[in-house]
């Protein structure tokens, strides 16, 4: 699950935009407006149910967040979990340069981070986050790459058709994103029509339709989105061959 750490003053400007992109893939998130109600114990919900139970944290560091006592408390707890190897952190510096961080937050500059402002789109940063979460999810399974697919499934007659599609995918130029996405979509469509996915989490396949719709409409699709599609294809393959691993 992904924890969102931010100042409420940045909610409309940046937080809701990032939430929109990430939840389009049905990735599980901990977001205060979804999880907290009036009368709840704020510290328990934020810290015990929120930060302590999540494997990932998106920290939106802004002048507003630096001035927020609540955000500062969350960032400190996230730092402790990160240093203990219990959490992956995605720092986003919003309307703020990395060089402007106060000393207690400079540990985040050691990580790969994004600097955004009111003129930039959060979509690219979200793609980075989605890519990383899906890559970590693949670590649970045997098939972690397309080459692994050929090694494990090369003699599986039930998967001979997807194997042919993936071989064609490997031959397509990286300049031809539409063709790449279409071939990956065909693999996923085959798997989804031939196998029961009732026990598979939605984030293994919801993003497939979203990405294909973008390509079908001929919107720009970049390398990061192609990687997302590739990893979703591999996750679906693993899930139907070995069963979903929570």
C-alpha cells in the first residue's frame, strides 16, 4: 500500500492529480480522505493504520508541508521506517528545490526524486512510482522478464500464441510505441479470456485497458508507460501459471 504524506494546503494543486493517476491503475493507497472520518483518532489512523502498515510512501515536500506539524510528524516516522529498511520512499519536491530543503529533510536528496511546480505535470512522476511498485511485485514470481517467459514457457503449448506475440514485440523498434502496446495488449487479452482471474488483484490488469486506450487514441506514450505495460503482462502471466502470491 502507498501512503500519501503532504500538507492539506497542497491537496488540490498536486496531491489529487497524483492520486488520480495512481488510482487509475487500482494500486492500493492510504489517503486520508478515504481512510479518516471526523471523530477518528488522528495519530492512530495516520501512524498506526497509515505509515506503519504501508510499504511505500509518497512524500510531497513543499513550503506548506515544511510548515505543517502533522506533515513533519509523518515525515519523521517515514524516515525511521526507511532507515530500518521497512519502506520505499518517493520524494516529490513541489514548488521547492532540493537545495532548499531544511537540514532535517535532506536525507531525501539521497534518493531519486522529482522536482515539480505548478507548471509541470505529475503524470511522469506517477509513472516512475507505478513502475517501481510493479517491479517489486514481480520479485515475488519466477518470471521477471520476457526472457524468463521464453525460458519457462517456451514448451508450454497453451502459451504458444502469447509467446509468438512476445517474440514479435521484441522485434518492434522502440520508436513504434503503438505497435509495442498493441502486441502486449493482445497477450494480456488472450490471458484474460483464457484464464480465471477472480483471485488476481485488480492492479494486475486495470492499467492494461487504460494504457491501450491511450495508444488507441494515439496519445503520446513514453518508455516508462511501455515498461508498465510489459510488467503488467508479466504479472498476469505469473498469476495464471503459479497463482497469485499476496
